């Protein structure tokens, strides 16, 4: 085989490789764009073992309202009363008739960074205290009650942000469903 044909074949292989890499990068770029989450994004986030992580891109569309980053405790209507009582102690700190405070077993590292170059937001904090104000919402045809604790609330400039959350401690006592939610403040005033 002559040097000329070897160089020709090598050039052909290099061109095919370059085209493949370029098309793959373009396809991944499209996939990344599709993976940017909007307000209302909810995903499971277990807290039982420690070390669980979330890494997600979110889009802020307007700055007229703030955006919440929630940890949601899911109370199933058909759960045994003892389990409901335990869950209420976790999100409220105590039961209505029980003055014993339950220590808050949650410790999360929350990071928020702007990624599209429009602004320089960088937040890195540890959340380890119970939010005294929690939101309640009925979900799934009133078969679940979502008890939302604010991890972070912010008025943000429109753009794309990277959110990373890491569970820093194991919480085996949280044996019910927990979620992470990103949501625009839609309260009516």
C-alpha cells in the first residue's frame, strides 16, 4: 500500500471521527438544553443513607417573583396514624398536644450558581434547621399532603442556574417519601 493511499485513508478516518465528535457534541448540547428544568420541577430525593445528591439546571424566566427550592415531606393519607404523627413531629417540631421537640434530622448543602454568564450568582450554604413556615399542598387527587420546607428562597435575574444539593447526614428515621422541588412564587396578593 502506498504512502499516498495510507494518508488518504487516514484523512478519511480523521474526517469521519471529526464529524462524529462534532455531531455527538451538538446532540449533547441539544440534550443539555432539554434538561434545563422549569418552575414546578419535582424529583425524588431520599434522605435515609446520607450522601444523596441532586445536580440540576433550572431556568428563571422572570424576576418579578422569587423562586423557592423546597424539601418536601410527603404524607400519604392512607398511612398509619403513628407514621403521620412521626412525620408531623419532623416538619413541625412537635405535635399539637405534645410539647416534646423532635430534633431536625436534615442537614443539606445547597449550592446555586449562574451558568449562562448573565450574572454572577454563587450561593453555598448548609441548611440544618427546620423552616418554621412550611407550605402545605394536597397532591395526587388529595391522597397525599406535601409539606414543603424552604431550603432557599431568592429573587433571581432571568437565566439558567445550576443547583446542587447534597444530603450531609443519614436520616433513617425519614422512612417516607421526600422530594426536591423548584418553584416560582405564585402566591396571590
